């Protein structure tokens, strides 16, 4: 085993919880940041033996930039000796949490890729999502990132927001293209259990409206040179997110921090999402509270189908293994939804728009 090449660090602090959020975040706990950093570094030291040279590092959240540069610098100093030459180091940021000085510091400490959570440029949609940043703050953050030397810049957007009209979508598309990001992640809004939107009884948008919006996004971005390389991700050539590609390729990765997940050598661990037990255990020299399970062959096979079908590049059937319902392959191919070329299976363009339906024709999921 050559060692794990991908590291995820979860930085859970947020100033507030967005209406759609059901992630592991901690609001109003900023006084715990120093203790959390100490715990994070202790966990990294405990797990360093599984690491090989790191090809990618991803600092996610939460709002990682609320850790502020001095804490992020301490983390990067500890990660630095593990980095392979040319490693991709990504950080998520909300536009209102960064300025020119902070972005210069991030770039100087070795962060190579910035992912800005914009979500929309329409003020009424930002209010519906409980987002704090204004459209002008998002544009300013992009300008500051470019000035700081970030030449690998991504923005996140959401469609299917209640109240979003086709004109709103067209305006978001135009505003996003005007900024010229290297990468875009454009997700359909999910009303997740436990989120404020779910508690308020918010209904998802009509399925046909969502499908029309998705097709317009894909077409609009492709017209401007972005490659639709994964279900919800688009990039200029050479700017695909390498860390995410490792996930979708079912590579081993180490996750540190509250709620973080690791998949290493056929086992999956999930850290408990509670902040105080995490900090306390590592301060005492113990492993964080977590679950640990072996991955059986059927689970690995089904996960590979779920992940591999998301990618435009196609999937190696020798790597993925057989589907649960191989008899469905011929019918789906005849219908023009997938094609097979030797050991490679690729969804057609039409098939990519109904990827979930295809997956459920082929696979059994509990």
C-alpha cells in the first residue's frame, strides 16, 4: 500500500445556518476554534501513518475561512510536509468572510483552489436560502481572489429554489459567466430533513421545471466552453476538481474533524458530529468518538456504480463489477441511454439527464 493520497479536513464553524443546510456545522461556537484546531492537528498526527504523498487536500465546512488565516496557516504548516509536488489544495469560503488580505494569505500558505459559495446572484433567492452575502460581495470576492493569484476558482450555485423563475435562472447564468470562473458546481436544491426549509414545510419545485432548468444550465455552460464532466460540475479544460474526482473514483481518503468520513483499506470510519466530545477525546490523547465498519464486496460494487455513472468519462466495468440487474443493460442501450465499448460503459447525453433512473434500473439500493 503506497499510502492515502487524499485528505479532507472538516472546519465546522458557521456564523448562521442556511435554510437548506443539514450538514455538520456549529453555529455560535467561535470561542472553540483554538481548541478545535488543537484537536484537528492531534487527529492528523494520529493518522499520519496512513498517508502517502498527498495529491489533494480539501478544507471544507462549515465555513472554513471563519477559522481565520492564523489557524489555517497552522493547519497548512502541519499538512505541508505530506504534500506531493503540484498538489491541489482547495478551500471553501463564503464571500462575506474573505477580503483581499485574507485571500493573499491563503494563497501564500499554499492554497491553490478557492470554492466560493455564491448560490445565486438574485437577492430574493438569497433571502429564501438564508444566505448572508450580497451579489456585490460575491463579485468582489472573485475580483480579490484573482488579484491574490488564484487561477483555479470555482463558484457554487443552486437551482430549483422556490420562487426562482426562468428569468432568474437566465440572469444567474449570465452573472456567473460574466465572472469567468474556472469551475462551477450547480446543484439542485434538496429539501433535506432537519433543515429550516424542511421544518417550514417547503415543497420542492415541480419535477418538470427542475428538469428544464437543469438542461438550460448544462447547455448554457457548454456553449461557453465549460465541460460537463460530472452530474453537477462543470469546468474549463484542466480545471476539474481533482479531489472530487478521487471521491467519484472511489479512491481511499482520510477525513479528519467532527463528522468527517474516511475510507481506507476497505474500512469506513465516521467521526461523531458532536464538537465537545471530539475536542475532549483528542485533548486526552484518545481517538475521536467514531464508528468503524468493514466494506463488503457488494457495498463496494454498488457504490462504484453510483459514483462512476456520474462521470462523463465513462466507467470501467472491470473496476465496477457487474450490475445487480445485468439484463437491463441491453434495454437501456437500445433506448439510447448508454453505450458499451469493450469494458467501458458510458451514459449518452440523454442518459446523463436521467442518471438516477438508470442507476435504479441497474442496481439495488436498500
